C-alpha cells in the first residue's frame, strides 16, 4: 500500500499516478507511464512518453513534473498617488539559491487549491496587505516555469487607496505568515527592478505591464477605488 496511490496521503489524495494518462490533445505525444516520486504536500512525478519529432520519427522521453497547483497574484496600485503596494517576506528557496537574505519584495499571491482565482486573490490581498479591493482586472495567465513546474499563474491588478484599508494585513499568523507591507512610488519600484532589489518574476511582470499598457502607461486610465 502506497500513500497517494491506493491509500490517502496527508491531504487525503489517492490515484496521484493517474495525472496525464488520459491526455489526447496532442497526437504527437503518447503517455506510457506515470510514476509518483513524492507527495509530502505538493506532488512530484516522473512521466514516460513517446514523442513524435518534426521529421516524423518517435523517441521515448522522460520528464519530472512538480505539481503545486495553480495560483493567482495581484498588483495593487493607487493611480492618484502613483504608488504600488507590495509585500516583503522570507523565501527559503531564493535564499538557498543566492539571494542575500531571502526577503523578497512581491505582489500579493495565493495558491488556489479548488478556489476560483478572482475570489482567492481578493481574499489574499486583504489578508496580506489589509486592503479590501473592489473590482479586479485580469491581466493574463501564464505558465511560470513550464520545463518542470505545472503551475499556471493568473495575474490581476486592482486600484487601492487609503479608503480601502480594512485591517492591518501581514498575513495569517496561525499559518506561519510574517508579511511586511511595503508601499512604493511606482517609478522607484521600476528602479528596484533595474538594480535587482525586486527579483521576483511575477512582480516584475506586473510592474512592466503597468508601465507599458496598464495604469501608469502614457495612455493608461483605470478607475479609482
């Protein structure tokens, strides 16, 4: 008996080796086997599949995939004061891979589980930043690391102001969150991208969107909260 296969793992899941076996969207890919490597919290698998190359020949390949579910993130911006609201928190994976202290400046973000992205990100923005935002705008949805991670991240933006603050924020202490709220002038935030102080991909993408076609672009117009 194996956890995650025929008996529930710590999150109550079984059949975790079935993911991908029924895929039919690409006739040039035939999944042969899926093997579960780990399911401590997220899921690590190795998949064996046949792949048809451009010249018509087939080869058998293997890929490891890390499944942590999908996520959502939101850029909170004040169009009147030209500010953005970010968070700072400790990220061990960044710390162990060369970041000076692991304390990353980021947009608020959440893993979805089975929740709708817009609902989840509105709740998470309130928990992390203390601001209850109104309408959120969907910017785009992307695969952040498609070579090995299955996650699809949904990007949003929403205006905030002093009037939208409803709590102190900082995350949920019971879940171990210890989040600092950081308000930045938008142009200064772009400078921090340039000098490497903002090194989080989702945050950089949303800041660049805001500058190119969003609320701080030459033609950008967004409603105040």
